[in-house]
C-alpha cells in the first residue's frame, strides 16, 4: 500500500491542488467530479465542496450538474438486441434520489445555500448570481468565460460541451436517435437511451487538441487526475469541428 493511499486528503491538500490548477477567488467554475478517484478524503464530499467554496469565494460562482437521472445502467441482452449503447433512468421532477452526477454533485445541490434549477437537465449553483446560473444551465458559464474543472474525470463529463451541438448535422443526430420501437419500450419521460455508436471518441479528440494547444492545466490531487480548461475556447473547438468535419471527428461517414 502506498503512502498516498494511507494518508487521507485534507481540505488544505485539495485547496492547494485547486490553486495549482489556476483557480482563485472570483472565478466561475463548472465542476464535474468523482470522489472515489481522489483516494481517501477526510470528511468525504463535503471536504471537496468546502475547498472549492473557500478557493472561489462568494464573489465567484460554482456550477454543478444536478440532472435527475440515474447512473448508467447495465444493458440486458434484449437492450443490445435493440441496438442500445447507453441507458439511464429519468427520475421525476424535483427528485432527491442519488444521481449519476456523483456524490460530490449530489451533496452540493442539497446544501442550503445552493440554488438548484428545474427540469431533468437542471443545474445547481452557489455564489455570485447563483439564481441566474441555476436557470440558464451552462450558457452563462460559456458567456462569462468560465472554467471547466474536471476532478478525476475527463471531458466526457463536461456538460457545457453540449452547447456546441446546435451545430451538429442532422445525419449525425440520426445515428443516436432511437427507433420508434425502442421509444415505445423506453418512453422518454422515464428513460434516456442511446442507440447510436461511433467508431472514434470525438470529445476525447477535442480534449487532446486543447491539451496540445496549451489550454489545459493538469494536476494530481491525491490519486485523481484533475484538469482545468476554459469553457468557451474548448466548446468552440468542438463547435468548429462539428461545422467543418463531423464525420472525421467521430470516425463516421455521412
């Protein structure tokens, strides 16, 4: 067992790591995380949240996804036969059930000083203009040049990336659209399912490009690989790829 695995991470350790990632008071951050990737954190999810709040301060803003969906569920043989590649359960509006967003995000949205928006794709926000951020999803994070903070996860958890998908061509959307028969099995008010498949991970290509351009700062906090990247610039890289060469991005032909 390594020393890293024995010694618990403290709030001070996490704060130091966040500052090494370039975070400071007054920043706007979109946070996606995995508590387990850190190793043992003294105080658990609350310690990570306290560290974030102390570094960013009330003059800044912290935004996390509070989607009312389950963790990704195992596919059955029947699911695979119907072409499903991903399946999550959609919870009722206002649900307080443990979600697929992770324990840090779930703990964050339950705090009394955090504002949570509405709808299935709701977000939770704390700090300056929290009400506006909670109701605008990630559009304000993009407009205000926020930072995406990925704690133990990669770009595939970065919800603001979906802002670029207004530029996704119809043929590519069709690759992910369930058939009418699948929709009957999984009504969209109860389930979110994907039936498309891509040969290459497009979002990871965007992350690699952002790293090569020097847009990404990386640090290890405990055992977690953590990254900070500018939301507007990275989302615009994705938007540009969708406009110019979406097939090449995902390894698909139109």
